[in-house]
C-alpha cells in the first residue's frame, strides 16, 4: 500500500495516475471473527473487552461490482455500532452478513467468516465499478454509511425506507476501519477541504444521524425558538445536536455527566446546562421500577432554566435509562425523537403522559442521501464542526473501541488508517484558520 500512500501524500497525483495504480490483492483491516462470537459468554456487557475481539489483519480485496468504489482509507472513526459488533451485542453481525449474502451472487461477497468493521471514512477514490460517472480516481472523499439497493418502490421517497437499507460496515462487510474500503458510489461525498483526514472522517455517522433526527422533516423538524433537550450533549451525537440547535435558532438544554463536559457545551454557545452528577437524578428505584418523583424534579429543573417553559423536542439516544423522563418532560404536543438505546432497548414510560398530552415519539435511524449530503455540506462550509477528541492508529483500534464502550471519551474517537500521522490532508488553510478553535474544541479535554 506504500505506493498508494505516496501518491496521496504527493498532493498533485493526476486522476489518470491514480486509476493506473496497482491495488494489492490483500489489505490491512480491523475484523471480528465468526468463530469467536461466543467468546464473551457469561460476561456482562461492561466486562466485554473489544481489545480481545477486534483483530487487525490482512484480508482479501473484494471484487468490485457495478455502482461501487474502492477507496484508500486515510482515517476512520469509532461508533457505537463498532462497539456492539465487537462485543457481539445485541446479536452477532454475522447474521446480517448471511442474510445480505443470500440476495444475489454479488452480495454473497459479504458473507465471510470475518467482518471488516467501521462506518466512517475519509480517503481517496482508487477505482470505480461499471456505471459510476460522478466519482473519479484521485478524488478526495468522505462516505456516509447508508447502503441501499433501491430495487423496491418503498425507498424512492426516502431511501431510509428501502427494504434493503443497511448500515455499511455494520450490516455489510468491507467497512472503513481498514486501509481500503468497498462502498457504493452513492455513499461518497466531497471531503471538506479545511479539515485533516481524521477530522473529516469523524463526523459522518453521528453528524448525519443528528441532522435527520433533529433538523429534517423526517425527524424533529426543529424550528427557531424550540427548547431542545439534548442527552449527552458533549458526546458524539449530542455534540452535533447542540450545534444544530444553536445554528437553527433553538435553545438547547444540555444534559451532561460532569463539569468537563459542561464546559464543552458552554464553549459551543449553550447556556442551559444540567449536570446529572451534581443533580443526582435516579430515574430508576431499582432494575424494574422507575421513580416519577425524579421525572418531576428533572422537569422542574428544566423549567427553572427555561423561565417556565417545557421541552419542544427531546433528542433521545440513551434509551431505557432516560426514556420515561424524556416522555414526561416534553410539552403538550411535543416530540421525542429516538435514534438509539445505548443504556438498553426495552424502553418504559407512562403512556398517560404521552396520549393525554398528544406527544409524539418519532423513530430516526441514520439519514438518507440528501440529508447526509446537507449535513456534510454544513461541515464543508464551516457551519458545523467536528467533535474529534482523540485519535488512535489502526493497530490500537481495540483500545479506541474500549474507550467508547466505557464512555471514557468526549465527542468522537478517530482512527488513522493509511495516514501515517495526524494533521495531514488540509487543502484550504485559510478557511481552517478561521475555525481552528471550534475544530479543536473537543481535543485535550
């Protein structure tokens, strides 16, 4: 891969020269193994260690199909779906690969005894398959993680509704935590010129998810003046939700777990902060019983901050731990949007507070191509900024995933793949200088 890296680092390699580069038949990738899916049996989720299940090894280059592209990956990032894959929860991802493999002889490529993981990338197009006209070899790109077939009518109004919708690198193989990735060409978007490789790779999944969940008409359809409750406001998802609320004229009410995270939220411009550690909320009396008195105390704190107003939109992703409180504190006619359940999938809430007050729960899962493009465009224009806090080399991807698993991180954790060091890939230094403080906001915390 060194000759490919040299061509990228040169900065002036012609498209034709990229097209003629020899692509090795094997490449380095982070994988989990099908014969190890039971390795953590008997352990609690917190005890499962991604360092034991994530392997960095050489794998065979996949066949390039129509409408696809091979991308040299300079950097990627860790998402919760990689953590879930690495601890084989809630199910092994090999079931996803097996089902995908049954669709056609071409998708059979994905059904392997190993799974190359990762749902983010920034890199350079190496080669495209038949039918690809928009992206040429040598183009610097990022990728969103929506994989669709679009052979059914359902997906043509909103591609997230395609019956064959999958998350690349989680429900498909050949993901971004590798030196080469296989993507559908319609996953590609221009790399923001003012960002480094690792910075450009880090927003993808969470930025697009936050955009759909909060801004899009398919999600919260946020408007000016809305009070938006954001759980984990300094995290990967919450850090983008906070930025979108502020940019869109809404008022974020940021829930964080310590003063360091509160400082990050304030640095983005948020003024209404709830530090859960200081307030000591215990929404559950025990494993099976919630405490409505704590919901009320939480709601009273929100009204204290907002001048007596309730929440218009809840940006939900913790799930079981917080969902009852989220439903309770939402105003009459308000909206709870949910995109994940990092604290548990079996949500419980008092339905009286939902139906009698005409509240709505809206599910939101990643984003369609248009929403992803808009979210990336805002990054490229310097309106929204990466939340990258730390970067690991690919050889230490297990530790990077463990950081996220243990919530020992802020924002996003990046991974260098082909890039030999941080700080490379910036093409627009003048624009970068204008936003440097915001770009580095999550670093060093």
